[in-house]
C-alpha cells in the first residue's frame, strides 16, 4: 500500500537524499536490519554493510530510555532504499499558489511529497540500534522475537515522529556506513556527565556545585580527569563523580546509573553524598585552606597548594575520600575501637602530604613528582592513608606486601 510523506529533498556530494518523518509504529514495521533483508546471504562483500547488533545494549538501556524517559529523543536514522523503482518525489511548487511570495517560493524549492509504494526495502545504515529499540519498545519482543521479562510495551511511542534520511541504494552506500561509524567521535566522560539525566550520580555531581552548595561552579573543571599547573579549579567533575560512586557503594546504597530513580530517592542519595564533603571541607586543613576564598583572589593559593601537596591533585582527592570511607565504615583502629571523625581528622591533618615525600613514591607519585593513576594504585593509596592514621588492615588484604613491592621500600610507621 502506497504512503505519501512530506519531504525535504537535498544533495550532499554525489548523494541525493530525502528527509521525512515517519510514525514510530510504522518505523517498527517498515524498516529491517540488513541481515534480515531477502537475499542478504547472496550479496557480494562489496554490497554488504553491517555492524553486529548489540542486543543487550538495546534491551537493557535503549528500550528503557524510550519507555521510561519522558524527554526521549532520537536523531535522524540514515536509511537506504532498495527496490526503489516506485519511489517518487514531487515538488511542492507543482501544487502551491503561484501568488505565493518570492521569499516563500525560494524557501520551498526543495520541499515536496515523497511516495513509497510499500514494496521497497528500508534498511538503516546508521541507526539500526535505534530502530531495534523502537521496535522492541512497541512490541515487548527483542529483535530476535523473544519476549522481554518484566516489561510493558509503550504504545504511546508509536505516535512519535521519527526523522529518516532516505538514500537510494547503490553499492557505494557502504562508504556512508563506514565513515559515519568510523569517524563519529564519541562524547567524552565530561560531556556525558554534563548532559546525562538518567544517571542519578551524574545529576547529583552537577547539582553539588550548580548552586554553590559544595563548591562554586568555577572551581570544578568539566574537562578531563586531571588539572594542569595553571588550572584555577579545585577538582574535576569526573573525580567528583567517581568519588560519589565510592561514597554510595561503601555505604551500601542501592542505585542505578542508567535509570533515574525519582526525585525523592535522588534527594536522599544527594544528602548522603554532600554530608561527606561538608565534613571533609570543614575539618581537613589543606582543603579548608584551598577553599577559604573561592573567588578569583584565591586562585593563586589553590595553584600553589596543588603544586606541593598530593591531596590537592584529583587522584589524591579521590584516594583520601576512599580512605575516609574505609575508616568510617570498614576498618577499626589498632586497639580495636572504632574511628570517630575526631580521630580521623586529628591523624589526617598530621600526615605529610607533600609530593616529594618518599612514602607516596610508586603509590601516589612517580618520578618528577608526577601523579600515579589506575585502580590498583588508588586502592593502595587509600589503604596507605588508613594505615598512617592507625587503621588495622586485615593481613588477608596483603596491604604490606603490595605496598613494599610497589614502592620498593618498607612500610612507614603509623602516626
């Protein structure tokens, strides 16, 4: 059965394309992934284009996004049209009033109607995961026709308009698939943390300084995981996010980074996180000094402190937060008693945090007073801080052996 769509016709390089919108319900029934099209197995390698469909990503993340997120939105799918003999574009200028103003006539020169007879094959060359998620969200069945457990289809989604860019098939269409997928630059972690409204920890990490609740926005870098010598910031969004994950995990809080739990749960988790920072910023002397003036007048002080002390570096900040959590929730003092905040900060403020201190070498710093990185070093640095504060670390954790192997020196005494 033929269908007619309002359409914009354009040309880019050698490719003529047609941009239309199609109801999601029609997308689910009219499109197909490449391997499902008739004759796929008989095509030559020159004619084939395909990327393996990640069904787990579609079912566990993308479908939930479509069904649970009221702000859902997908960009245009690029679709190649096979058996397109009856596909026809008719310019709107053939139908509009000739008295239409000059500017409107000029603006509408590429507008018109696209007719599809229903016999063509519509195959996404960029967007097969989006197509698969739309079909699954509407039917409740995965792309391999298996029922999803504990899932209710979102039939309202069927009314949504999906943008499609249609291109007539020819073997060279593989070039579009290749270039779009090969050279598309993935967003970096900072970009994702700034924009993600499903990850409750990302939202909390942003809100912590959006309204000066913990840090002024100017003191948090959204780029990268480290700070340069001339950076005026105190920390990075990536460091704060990772530390917030640590805070929630060590406190055994249940949370998801892919499904928003609701405002009430977010506020609860936010409170659990921010109270840790409020204590640290108030009682840890070096951090208090670095943040005593959060305006421009305090920038030189922050730069100077960061050039001298390990815990003014993002890696050191996260190691210290983990150590604080370990002492509050996991380890006890050598005499068997529990740590109080007073015990912890009395010791933390006595530690020699200077970059050149040999106790950090191989664990938190390396040659040239550069900062180490990696999960193993983070765990080791956190436990070293706990040890220096007088924590009794169980022998089965192998802390002493790991430290002495990594640092090539004897474990220093507790303070």
